[in-house]
């Protein structure tokens, strides 16, 4: 679990102090990448990754790509490292049987849309997925992992968050410098508002860029109703901003660390605060997975879907490695 520090957003004295550590982190990361020989699987691999620590919109992008690949006649399977998973070896996630503490919250969520495999070794997981009928594999994260050869490298960038202070961890949010990451990317997906996709792509020197935005799938409560929202994702403030833009009356927002495991004590405190303020509790789909079962009936879920601005162009990109099937 981690909570992104404020100095990651804008360069500060603290970020400059941490530059030597960032330099060491980058050197070690590059040595690891150079020492790994990439393995080629018998089916195409599409990697969906980002350059920053924390959330950029990978999970909803994976879900949107799964839907598109199914329309193209494919059987996509998802490969995940399973952040926080305690299960060892290769495991196919069963949303009816597994708990998020066993397999991780993101794999559990993704398993509702496509067969999802959790294993630190993506090669083994990929082989198992292919044995079980996968015609294409989607790596959820793993842009910096060279163990598996990718047929398509896709980067996800939050249009508002961007690359923060543009420094490498721990001086900033970057896993690697922007320039080197963009050099390996086949395409970039800009998620959310901000400047036009063309402007962003031109500024970064990107040839293939796509825009995507979130649409509300449901209205969990009436607009204008008092809401006490909470979230433990990479950048909880994005959820807070989304609710405000959607027209909800946000009386309080509680922020937790990414992947935070909500406890009974946490939920009792939130329920008490909501009762005092006469507000409805609301959270994200990913957070909802981590709420103790007895409390789920008290929390509304703000469900969203990612929509590509030019889906036909995204299909053309995918067709490079996975042609339409009858």
C-alpha cells in the first residue's frame, strides 16, 4: 500500500534531495531490464502499462480492450502479477470463490470481464492461459517487465495528472524517464480531459495517440443528495473530482492508501460520520471489493466505463497483431 506524496506533483526541495536515490533506482532498474531475455509466447501479447506509480487508468483500459477484442472474435485472457496476492504459483481467479486478499483486488475485479491469471511469472501464466483457450493475452501492467515479449506496448497516461514532477521514484512518481518509456510504446492512451490529444501527442513526440474518457454507468444516488465518499486508489483525488463534476453534493471525502484493506473499525467510523452528516456512503468499484461483506449493503458504488473517442482507430491498432476472427 502507498499514498502518493504531494511533492510528486510539483518539484520541491524534498524531490531534489531524493535525486541521488532516484538515480540509483534507475540504474538498478536498467540493469535488471538488460539482464532479462524476453520469451516469445505462441499467442499475441498486448501490454497495458504506465510510467507512473499508482493509478493512471490501466484497469478500465484493460476492461475496454477486452470488450473490443471479444467483438473482434477473440478470447482474451488477462495476466496479472496480483499486487498483494498471497496465493503462490499460477492461479486462475474465480470471482465467486476467491477473496481479494488471496489474489489481489484488481485481478478479482478483472476476472468479472475475462479469465484472469495471477502469477509473478508471466511466462508460466501465459502458457497456462493459452492451454485454456486464450487467443490473445493482455498484460495488466508489466511495461517495465521484459520477461515476456510483447506484440503491442500500450501506455496509459492520465490527462490531468500527467507525469507529475517528471522525476523518477522516489524523487517523483516515474518508474522510468518519460523519453525512454515513450520510445518503447506503440501507442499512448490519454485518459480524461485536458488539452486535445493531438496537442499532447505532438508535445511528447508520439505518433499513435488515442483519447478515452469515463462515462457513468449508473446514478447510485440522486444528484444533489448528500454524499460522503471514500477511496483507496492510486490518486483518490481523481475520484473526488469526478464526483464533483457529476453534480453530487460532497460533504466529506476520506482518502486512504492505494489497495487499502478496509477494516470493521474503518467502516464503523465511516458509517457514523455519514449518519451525523445525513449522507450516503459512496466509493469506487475497486474499493468496494475491499469492504467487509456485512457493510457492503450500506455503500453505493459509483460505476464507470471507459469509452474510446475513436474506437475504429483502436481496432485498427489491435488488428496489427490480432486480426478479426470469424
